[in-house]
C-alpha cells in the first residue's frame, strides 16, 4: 500500500528554509572575543605589558580608545591609579623615566644572578635579615607578598619567621609585641620600670610596689607576672638584686590581734646618736601597733609601750599571745605588768626551746633595708616624732603579703579575697584582653 506524504504550504517552506539559513549563519559566523574589564581599565591607564599588547588585535585597540572608563564595570574613582591618572600619563610620556627604570631592572637582574652564584646564599641572607625585614615593612603597603618573594628570592614563610625572631629593643623580652601580643604592653613595662626607679618607692619591697600599683589602677597583673618582669627590668636598668633568706618556720594567726610580736632593734642617726626602737607587731594584719624610741632599752619603757597598745586597741580582758625574746628589756617591769593580765600568754623565743620569733625578725630586716629610708635621721631630736609618722605611713600602705590591703584595712576587718580581689580580678582579666589588642596594633618596628 502506498503512503502519501503530507503537502507543506509554500509560505511555510520558505519560512523554514530562511530560519535554517539564518541559524547556520549565526553558528558559523566569526564571533569577536570578549575581555575582562580589568584589561580595559589597564589599557586606558597605560598599564598593559608588551606581552599583553601583542596578544590583542589592532581592531580591539581602536575600539577601546573610544571607551568611557566611568561606564566600565569595576570603576572606582578613589582607586589610586585612576585618581592619579594625569601623573601616569605624564610618566608614560617621559621616555627618560622609562629608560631609567629599564636600567634599574637590568642592574637588579645582574645583581640577582651574581648573588645566586655565591656559595652560601642562606648565610648571607641570615646575616642581613634585619635589612630585609625593614625593606619589607616599608614596602608591604605598596606590593604584595608574592611580588616581594619574586624580587627578593626569600619565601614569605622564612620572612615571617625572621620577623617573629627579630629582637625588639623596646620590649624587655626582646620580642615584638605585634607578633607576641600575650606579653605586657610597652606602656605597662614602662610603668614597672618607673615604679622600680622611683625615689619614693625605695622603702618598698617588690610585692608592696605591685600592691600599690594594683590598688591605684596603674597596673593590672598578677604578682607572679610582676616578679618576672621586675627581675628582668632590674637587670636591664642596673638595679642590684638582693638575696633574701627564706623563713621556713613561723607563727601564724587566724585573725587580727590574736598573736602579737615584740622586739627591739638598733638604729643610728647622722649626728652619731644610737637609739633602740621597740616595735609591737600584729601577726595577722602586719600592722605596727606600737613603736617607741629609747636611748637605753629599759623594761619600764617596753612595758609602757605595751600598755599604750592595749589601751588603744582595747585589749584589756581579751586573750592573745605575746612573742618576744629573752632580753632584759622584755623582763622586769614587763613581767610585773603581765602578772595582773592572766589573759595574756607570753612566749620566750629561742632556738633551744624551738619557739621562733621569725615574723618580727623578718620585719626588722625589712625595716633596716627599706622602710628606714622614710625616717629623717639627720637630727636625733626628730626621732620620736619620726617613729610615729613612719607608723602611720606603713599602716596605710598597700602590701602584697596581705592581698594588696593596708594593715589598717585588715585591722578594720576587711578580707582581701572577698572585699578587694573580685574587682581586682576583673580588672586583670579586662587588661589582659585589652593588652592583646594594644600589642597587635602597636608599631614598635
């Protein structure tokens, strides 16, 4: 059976034939190549290299000459190249500048080839690493790290290690604060150095200087950190390091005015007079309860000093322990007075009976090495008023051994770990976080 094919109208055939012809012409006709807008920007600014120009046809050049740069994608009027377009055009028009740059490039390649032929290139680089670091810091805002690697022949990894290892003259550890931000900031290190060199702190020990700075808000660090920096700074500025004998055995109290220590020490005035200073010292608060200057150490004067202390702090009828040595000034009238005070238990300290008075001995050591600088010893007539003035200053000075409190604050019942340290701890934590930011943004190189 014969199947007949359907007949297509004439105008439909013409339409199909024309569509196929047009589609074929569209497919096989040559299409002009498109380029990234960055090429067009660089062409208009005259920044294309010779190799890039050789790859572009002449028709593209003539077309790009008529482009409006402001209408191109990626145009930014604040771009440094676009902003300084007139200077770039002047640069391209000056052939002598271009020739000088070519000469510098040839010389650089020549020096690079000579440098690469050296036997120990790495040793030469290591010897001059500080120069490379200075050049990199000066150029890092102008060129990329990859460009610096190509120009210098030093990998960024090696350069970064050199920067981290570079000795910073400003930091006490010799480490750059920007690359080692966990250390104290340069400002905090200067605060410690000034406090150590300050003439008004000559009577203070390190823990007392730390306590004063912490309470005043000048420095927010822990005591262990302060010791570490103070030791290095003292060596750097030439302060003499003192050896302190550590006391192993000592008597400790659980509250103020439970254990008192009494002892006498000798001082000399500048006019040749000798005085005995009798001190009554509280074990817990580290406060000087009574201080009395004597020309001759008599038990009557010591007993009077003890009575004045008991009267001032209302210790009559209250139980407490009194530690003193077996010297003649601690007997006689002192024993007569204590006979009527049954609530006071007296201990005679000596090596033979195993009872030690190390607390007051340690204080006397500090007094003669540091605190004595507060006394005006030019005239022996001033010694009596100077002792009382010293007691007031000492009892109102923050001390590290009692958690940055003053002895008077401890006598009033303050607890450093409850009343003071929560706020100080927050200050230390906040300063630690701020220190990281300050060190990372610092420019010490």
